[in-house]
C-alpha cells in the first residue's frame, strides 16, 4: 500500500466523470435535478460535520476523514483540477 493509491483513485474519478457509468460518483457528477456541484458541496459539508463528531467522540475518525477527503477530491475532479496541481500546492507549502 502506498501513496500511489490516491492518484489511482483520482484517475478513476476522472474516468467516472468523462465516461460515466451507473455508479455513485458518476451519478453525483451528472446529477441533473440538483446542480452536481451543489450536491458534492452538500456532501462535503455533511462529511465535515461527521468528521467533527468522530473527532469529539474519538470514534471512526479515519473513516469519516476519508469520506471528507474523498468528497473534496471528487469536487476537485468535477471542477477539472489535475491531481498534480494538488501535489504542487502541498509542495509549495513545505517549509
Ligand atoms: N473512495 C470512495 C468512496 N468513499 C466514500 N464513498 C461513497 O460516498 C458515499 C458517502 O455517502 P454517505 O455518507 O451517505 O455513506 P456512508 O458514509 O456509508 O454513511 P454515513 O455514515 O456517512 O451516513 C457512500 O455511497 C460511499 O460509498 C466512496 N465512493 C467511491 N470511492 C472511490 O471512488 C471510486 C469510484 O466510485 P464509483 O464511481 O461509485 O464506482 C471507487 O472505486 C473508490 O475507489
């Protein structure tokens, strides 16, 4: 297991965006009745709340944090951000 997994998941999300199938992420990105971006942002807000609760309760913190990180990555994919842009930003911030 190594950090390549994040890039691999990101690539899968890009493929779900560009070649939609009947799946959670394809469906949320092509959500018609509610603007896809709003739906993803709604999930980020929901997962943020669940992460706060998980931290306060010292329970499921990794599970809920991964839900939050995942939905943030989903937003970035939906908005057309390249994975390398995220890595470059983290690199820029290193002291
Ligand atoms: N990493 C994830 C991932 N994490 C969370 N989720 C989904 O995000 C949704 C979260 O919604 P909910 O919070 O309601 O679900 P929940 O967390 O089980 O329930 P709560 O306790 O939060 O209420 C669930 O449907 C999860 O399945 C994910 N769905 C997909 N991925 C990755 O994205 C790829 C593409 O996914 P699909 O397009 O669905 O094949 C997959 O191969 C995975 O690698």
